[in-house]
């Protein structure tokens, strides 16, 4: 079995490790825009090139690839899944048409409204250049989130309270975005965020445990948003602030989404990532992604008990219902090391030294390797993961792991701590009126 992995980040390093654990002992190949040292060490061969159709397809043909896994979202936007499938290579990653659920936020919201999918907030899609229309919607809704319709790497959405102090700030940002394309303006959802990720063959969904990401750059949920500074999961399907029904509601929304995507845009094969908000009015959808989250993938794939290559084959054959996909019932805490100054003014090209990280797992992200030395790029550099029976113990393992890595780096110290988890529990209780 020859498996091709596309992508060069931390998400792809975790996927590579999961493929390498397979009892089928597959040969792993990769196409990466830069050499991820963790992924590269697991590969029989790899190509440093653009993660696009022109680079990937000839390489896949030359290596006789049996299955492909697309890690990031950008290749989906280039139609890479379509090209691989059309070339006879089954792919974990949806074709371009159903991938619009992530690639176009306006499309996604209209899709949800058209098919009466639960959890959709009040929203309006504003066409490029329609500044007056945008301002009118903002006036009407008041407390809003303003979202560019296209891909922004998780950093384009701005909301009232966090980014705008008043309506005029929201209007100004909407006006700026409308110079480049469509904008989605919607009610500003208030509550506790959580993520549920599922593998799907277009019919059956295999759900991973819920995860909570922390996007703010600094301790105490302060500072600008990032791609994610870390995340945690509990020893079961739900997080400490959730009820079982919250998880079931999220799963039902995702099932309904996959069912209607099949009718509306074609069979969806790959990963569906649902980002949800637990609000006073129940579970709402913040957005969907068409791939694993980073860092959320780090909390779930290391716990995957079922052979990942068996799952990939079942997705390709649309026989996922024949497999019992299981995850170990353990808690996890992931913490990201980022360059000093990140995200506003990160230092770049600085040396990272890896020492003793104890029991923590280590995943390389936005780094590169040159002459045997690892360097930063200015984005999130290295993630460490603690796994244990409890969140508290997993956090201790992750924190200890951080101490074994030297460089001009920093991490949030509070992710997974008892104090921050308790804060989430108390907030959710207030939302429920308790």
C-alpha cells in the first residue's frame, strides 16, 4: 500500500504518524511546500513543491500511489481532490463542489438555510461593493460578526466586542472587505466554543471526541486571534462544560449536512469539522471546515485505536459503516510553541533545539530543516501533546514537554489547567441559567 500525504504543517505530521502506525505497514510519500522534519522522517520519499495539481499528480503517478490524504484546505480550493480522484487515486479530502462548505462562507450559510439545517444563525450575504447594503444589515442586527466569504486561515473573522467597540467599527471593516469580494454579516454568537470532527465516506460518519481550541495569543484569552495556541479534550466524547445532548445535537447537525451535501453538491468524502457554539439557545454552527483542525487533530488522531489505513480504504470504497472506528478514552492537552512576537511581529529563521520532552508527543508545524537544524518560519512552530487519564495530568505532561525545547519561543501556560477549565464550566452554567 502506497499512501501520499499532501501538506507540510503540524496537522500533516500528526496524520503521517497515524498512517505510520498502521499494521498494514504502508509506504508513505509526501508533497510538501517545505520540509517538515517530522513528516520527512516517516516517508519513503517526498517532494518539496507547491501543493497543487501540477506538482502532485505527476508525482503520484510516478510513485504508483494507492491512496491520498489532503491535509490543508488550500489544495481543496485548487481542485486537487478532483484531479486525484479523476486520475484513479482515492482521496481523503472532498471534491471542490462539496468542499464549498468551507471554501465559501456565503455558500455554506445559504446551503444551511436552504436545507433547514439546525444551528444556523441569523445572517445576510452582501455582494462585493454593496457598502450601503452591508451598513443597513449591521444597523439592523446590531451585535454582529463580519466574515469574508473566502479562505482566511482562521484570521479574517471579526466580531463586535472583541474587534469592534461599536457599529461604526463593524461598518468600516465590512466596507474594507467588500472591495475584494462577498461578505457574510451575521449575529454575533455568544457562548462556549467546541469542535467535533468526523471521518465520512459520504454516508456514514465516524465521530471523534469533542475538542476545545484556544485562538487568543496570550494567557487569559487575551490578545489577537491566531491559528490556535492549543487545545484539550476529556477522557470521553464530551468536554467538562458540555452535556451529552450538546454532543448529540452537533452530531445530528453534521449528519444532516453530509446528507444534504450529497444531494446538493455531490458525495463528500473526507473529514468534516464542525465548529460549534454552545449558546443560551442551544448549539449553533460557527462554521464548517473540510479537513482536520490544527491543533484539534492532535487531540484525536493519537487516540485513534482503529487502523487509519483501514479507515482510508473504507472511505474510498464507501464502506465505512462496516468499520467500528474507536478512540482511546483518554484526556489530551496540546500546547503550541510560537516564535517570540507572534502573531503581530514574529521573529523568523531562529534555531530550535529539541531536548528531552519526557512523555509528551511532539509535532513539527511551521518550521523548516536545513543541514540537520530546525528553524522557525514566523508562524506556529512546534506542538507538544500530553495524554493521560485526566485533563489535569495531561496538562502536566504537556507543560513538562515544553521545558525540553529551547529557542526564541513562547507558549500559553494556561491551556488545560484546572482554573481555565473551571472558568469554562461556570460560563456554560450561566448560559444554561444555572
